[in-house]
């Protein structure tokens, strides 16, 4: 937890005693505090995305006026609205930066990460190992486009994807080659928020009138579906349309997990280890706390390179 002007601010998780809960972005693994939060600190985009994704009755507690706490949100380049939290503690003359999920590459949608010097960095540890290295986003994009253009000649294509973030990246990548994908209801709701914030996404859905759904479905098409339904849908739709169905997963997780699909693409909106080092060098902190599931491994790997890094514990910031 972070203490700012007597407020106890939790960082992307439910913590007993928190007076404000910071939700860095609208991925569900960062929203656990939503059900009990007294006051939520988030970007405008994140709040709209949370509304589109949940029926939480807690959203009336959203606190949008947090500038008086000495807190600033900075884009993190992860998904629409994803933010880092910067806090300057005047009494201690000490600055703290919490990364949330971030990437250093240019995202397909939204703004690039904004970095800032800080004395203390609390950094996400999704990819803690130096061996994991993502290719350039532009390279992955080209691979996806080439594969889709080839396969769509002989069948339908299904991408298994999360409905927030990755789905919109895939839509953007497909739009560039003139393809309008079919999406499910949940993705539609999220797309509308992206469009309201000025993003250009062309998609079709049975849930949206005048989106060209029937026309697109009359030829070979690309669908974006829930990852868990990818293979059952492949069987159902091969039967229904009597033509081949090709499946693909586009995720950074394809680097560390096996997926049962015809193709995998390492489309990530997280920093790999090398990008994390680039970020750390830009922030130039005196002390690094690693945060999240892989915090122990990440801290060990950073310490090996000479960084002053240790895993974050809840009361850690009181000691520095
Ligand atoms: Zn995320």
C-alpha cells in the first residue's frame, strides 16, 4: 500500500484498510478491489471500460479528483487507459512510481508509455526472466497479416483472444489489410468505449445493427472469440459452414505456454525483461520493488545485474 496525505492507496489489489483503491487498467486481474472499494482511483478511460465490463454497483464511489493528493497518472502503453501512478511525497522529498502493466514498444492502439524519474520504482513482474524476448510489434503484425491473407482463401479463421486489449489490437491489424472481423457481445461493448475515446475500429457483430454482419458472414470471414471456446467453435463452425476453420492465438503467453491452435503469434502488450531494463534505466530509481506474481524471481534476476531490487511487501514503503 502507498500512503499519500493520510490516504492508504492499494495498488491493483484488494487490501484491508485501504481508503483509496488504484486500478491501473481494466483487466480483471487488476480489479479485485472493485467490489469493496470506498473510492477508486483510475483514468477516465479505465472507468468507462470497467463500466462496459461489469455491473458493479460500486462505481458511484469513483474519485476523479486526486490531484490534491500529489498524484499524477501517466500512460503505460499497455491497453486503453492503462496508467502508471506517480506520487511525490513532499515531506520526504521522495518520488514513487508504480508501473502497473506496461510496455516500452509503441502500442497498436493508444499512446506510448510516458516515463519519469523517480526515487522508488514499484515495477510489474509479468515476464521476470531474461530468456523471454518478444519480437518487434511491427514484425508480429506482418506475420499475422500474411497468415490471415493466405488462410482466408480456403477457410474461416478464428482468433482466440481476451475481449479487452488484445481483441482491439487484432481488429486494428486486420483493418489495415481490409478485413472487418466478427466479434462477440463483450468485445462489442469494449469496442464502443475505444471508439468513444477516438480510436478507429471496424468490426461486425450480430449484436450491432448495420455493421454488415450478414454480408461478411456470406464469404470466408475472421472471427475473434473467447480463448476457451476456440476449439469447440472450430468443430461447430467447420460442420456448420462445411469448410475449413483455422485457429490462432496471438498472445505473449505463447512464449511460455502451449496452445492447441493452428498458429500462434507472440503479440504482447507487456514489457519483456529487456524492455523492463530499458524502463528502469529511464526511471533511474535508487530502489526497485518488484510487484505481482513473479516478484521474487524478477527481484533475483535484477539483483544479479546489480540493481537494488527486492520483492514488494505491503508495508515496505514505510521503511524507505
Ligand atoms: Zn493487463
